[in-house]
């Protein structure tokens, strides 16, 4: 891998070197490196469209890294990855995509991830998007995620997009059985003329299932964001969705939280707030020696942590 690809890999997966455990690194549309372990197997799909990740029941404290990096202008790809997480396992999965575009043609990565989480399994999933390069070609990413959670399973999803992505459409759907719990944390920053659309649909099908979907975002300059969150309570369950956003300059933000109770035992809450940075916050930081720009950056960084 060249230095640009290594930088992208560090940004989206936090990797300075080859990771421990299982991994599959994809670069410019091809597999660059792969490793399996005694408990985690990674197999290419027969039609070449992606990979299957099999995590054995009872696997504890292991990780899987599956980052994608693109440094070739004009490259477009579509990848399908399926995760089969065995019962009673406890694992961390780190994904993400980084695109460097220094040319005039658009570069695009679309990925579909499907998770089949076994009974009593625990999963932490991290997905980061990052773009760089001074070319006129756009950096486009459209991630799709499907989650199927068995009884008493737990999944925590961290979805992050902070810099350099010109256009993204993120769609996430989840179905939860009895006692399953899903926690989603989205962090998003757009600037320039970037557009970012996120749609989450969570179906709480089993008794005592629960979901907490929270988005924190900042829109700068002339960018546009759309956040749609739908929680369907189909049994005795608990659901909460929240959008908290800062709007700046000439940006636009739309937040559409939606809750539907199909059971008298469903307890659902939605919240949405969009506003600008309070002037007194900036003034207070400026009295401590920061410039206005530094104060603004400090507030934004703290908000997105």
C-alpha cells in the first residue's frame, strides 16, 4: 500500500500497522490483505461481490477489521459483506471507508453490511467515513446496514463522518427479538456544498426489546443534512430517538423523528433540536485568549465527541 492509502487506513480504522486478530483490507477494489483466526473466519463470496465473516459461538474479546480505501480517481464499486455472529460471543468490528480523490472523475464506494447477531451475543461496531484530495472529482459513499438481532443480544453502533465526503446516503434497518438491545450513535460534520442523508428504521418486535438512536451533527457553509429516524414498537418495548444539531453559515438541516406504537405496551420517545452556537459561548472562550475561529472550533469539537 502507498502512503496515501496508509493515511486513509489510519483515519478510518485507526491502524498504524497490521492489526491483531482477523482482518480484511480492501484497496482500490481489490483485497490487499487478509488474516483469519481460530474463532473468526473470513471467506470471499463466490461471485466476487464481497466477503462473509463467521464468528464462532462463545468467541470473546476478539476483533475484526474490514476497512476499505480508494485512492484511484474515477473508481466505483459495490460491496456486500455478511456477518454471522455466534451465540454468547463478545466482539468488536471496525469498518469504514476512506477515499482520496486527486482527479477530475468521481470516486464512489457503496457497501451493504448485513449482521446476524446470535442469542446473548454482544457486538461493538465502528464505521467511519473520511475523504481527502484536492481534485474536482467527488468523493461519494452510500453505506447500507441491515441488523437482525436474536434474543437478549446487544449491539452498539458508532457511525462517524467528520471530513471530506461530498455526498452520502446512509440507510440502516434493524429487527430486534425479545430482550435485544440496540444503541446507535451518529456523529456527522458537513461543510462546503456537501450533502448527507441518514435514515434509520428500527423494528422492536420482541418483548422487552429496546433501542436508543442518537445523532449529533454540525452543518457548515452551504451543506445540507437530512436525518430520518423511525422506531416501530410492535411489542412491550422501549425506544428513544434523538437528533441534536448545530447549524452555521448558510447550511440547511432537516430532522424527521418518527415513532409508531403498535402495542399498548410500547414506550417510545422522540426528540429533535437544531440551533446555532450561542454567542455567549464564543465570548466566554475568547476571554480566555482564543480567537473567534478557535472558539468556534473548540465548541464544535466538543459537541461532536
